C-alpha cells in the first residue's frame, strides 16, 4: 500500500529519541539508545520511564537500566502497580544515593 511505501521510504516526520516526548515511540527510542550506549547520565530518565503506563516502555526501561547499572532492584515491568511502586521507590533511593556520592 502507499502508506507502507511512504513509511519504508522514510517519508513523513522523523521521530527523534526524546525522554520527554508525548510520542511513545520517541521515548522508547531514547530508552533503547541510552541502554545501547550504557549512558549513565540517562539513569534518572530511565528510572522515570519505569513509572510509565505503557508496559513496553517499562520493559525497555528496566532492560536499559540493567545494561547501564547492572541492577534491577526487584523491578518487574509486569508486576501489579503496588509492587512496581515499591521497586520504583528503591530506584529513586538508588539514584539519590549515587547523586549524593557524586556531589561529595
């Protein structure tokens, strides 16, 4: 179809990786890029993505965090919200501890 041809030929707006984009594809691209690059500077954004309503985004984020930090801190993207919240709290504490150590 014409839509498939347009997509495959690169027509249309380019999606740019961006953690703050309203577009899920742009956020997911940013997550994958950070994980592939093992970008420690993206850790705070990756942790923020763990709170996403989108299960794919959560899964990509924890996979990227594992690549960047070597940690999962008990986070499972498929856990119920209350269990994810507990793990997200652990991630928040982890980030704060690393940032405090960097500022000493």
